[in-house]
């Protein structure tokens, strides 16, 4: 299906050019025929409850889709984001969680996890 679409948009592979560059150009041309979108990552963000409101506001500003949220003594948000937003979200959670990343069962683990 992809090979046929590549032929339809008249795209030929050139072995002297970078594969990544060619793939990006090919994807741009294929978007005219096939609805292609970049896959989103599903992440679980956890911060202390008192920082939850700020996290939620900043996540919305990053145009992430909030799937689920729960509030207890921690704020847990499940979000869908583009892969490029992972690092800024991780830094944001570290900032709001004040660097607490203990893995003890009794202490809270604040951070970013992949949600499956």
C-alpha cells in the first residue's frame, strides 16, 4: 500500500541522500493521499496535590489532551502528547514535584511514566 502510494506521488529513493531526510519528504508527499499523523504518547504525570492545578494549566497550554485525572494527596493526570513534548513535561513535573523521585513504597513517586 505504501509502495503504491509512493509511486502515485512520484517519489523515488536516492541512495546518496540521508534516509531520514528522504523519509520526511516522502511523508509530506504521502499526506496528500493518505491521512498520516504522528502517533501520540500516553503518559501518566504525578505531582503533589498542591501543585496539581499549576500542572493542569501548563499541560493544557502545551495542547495536550487530558484523558483522566485523579486527585487524592497526589494529582495524577493521564495525557496524550506528541513525542516532542516529553522532555518539557518531564522538566515541568520535576520542577513541580520539587525533585522528589524516591522509589520507596511509602513515599510518593513524582514523575512521568508511560501509561499503557
